[in-house]
């Protein structure tokens, strides 16, 4: 099992979710985040005063997947979220060593079977 984190532009979220659904990924977590990369600073105006924006709003998608779904998911995120400009984001992939069921408090040995059936889990 793997956990995939994708940091993308907020305006690309809807298209990315539609793309993920097309390949059977229905379970994920979305968080609003801010960050700094190669994207240039921008100017903002608040109550008539200019200020420099150095942290840019982004969206973080977190998806737990079976190993065989990692590559198709990455390709779909590229297709859906990429604009070709600085600030498009990053994708990180981590191994998942264990999973637990909060309701029962026990290890969830069936999670990989569940992932294989549903295509994703948040």
C-alpha cells in the first residue's frame, strides 16, 4: 500500500477529482494549504495598501492506494492538474506500513482488499 500526496493549484481541484473518479479513485482527503516554491511572489491589496504575497494557496490531496494504482493515479493527476507554469505543485509517494480501524481499535488487515475493491480510501 502507498499514500500519495499531491499539492496542486486550487483552481485545478475540480478537474483533478473528475479525472480520479474516471479511474475509480473515490476516496481521498482534501486540505487547503499554503506554500512556497519557484512560483513568483504576487502583489495583493488590502484596505488600499499593497503587500507582497510570498505564500501561495494550494490544495493537498491525500490518497491511500494499492501499489498497482499508484502509477495510473499519478498520470491522471498530471493530466488533470498540470498547467505548465511554475507553481503547478508536487506529488509525493510514501509506503503505508500499517492501518487501524478506529471503531474497533484493531489492526485493519483487510485494508488492502478494501482498496483493491474500491480503488481508494481516505
